[in-house]
C-alpha cells in the first residue's frame, strides 16, 4: 500500500524539472532575492551578446557595425505581498552616428531599476508579472521551483523566453 501511495505522489509532480514534492508553499519558494543566471530569447543569450546591424550613410552606402551588450547584477526580489523589484546593470557598445560613413563606437551603460506585481496562477504552475509604468504583463510557465532555483519559460509572439534564477 505504501508503494502505491509513493508512486502516486512521484508521478503527480507539478513542475517539469521538479521538485516532486515540497513542504514549502510555492509562494514562499518564489518569495525572496534572486539572481538571474540564464536568460534567452529563442535560444539567443540575452545576458551577454552581440548583433550586427547596418545603416545607410550620407553617400548611400550601407555601413555595418556590431552592437554588444553585457548585463551584470541582474536581480529580482519577489515580496510576499505580491510586489517585486528588479535591477540590472549593463554595459553596451554601439555606433554613435548613423549618418557618417565611418563607424565610430561609443561605450554606454548604466543601471535600470523597476518594480511591479506578481502572482501565481493555474494552480501555481504559472507566474504572472506586471511591470509598473510599461503596462507589460508577462506570464511564464514554471518549469522548476525549488527553494534555491527557479526556471521560467514563456511564449511571446513566437519568441520563447527562458529564465533561470538562483536564490541569493
């Protein structure tokens, strides 16, 4: 009889990557300070990357340049009251003038902070985040929700967004 009960519990795991069972509520596992360790859009790295683009200069020729970016200290804090804050520090390098026929690069960067509200949905299998000021609502499938790790995945207009968080 114990074997049947154990097998029933294990086969009914809520999250694709686990855990099979937890004594802590989903809300208490989401709550806390998190670092984003992985973030992709259609398997393209969103934390570190580069993109080649072009512009047409004044004499009509296309000038190609490479835009690069690097996010550091990408973090979220999910409060038990349903509010969240985020902070991300970034550096980037891009073409400074889109009319000159000579590419001149400029280094940039800064810190971006924001906030919003969050809630668990669909029997705690989805995490919805609404960002203040942008009217952006993101709903992610929770693939893994452990005390120290959380994996989310969402589909936005054909783009698959994946994020992995580690608790600080």
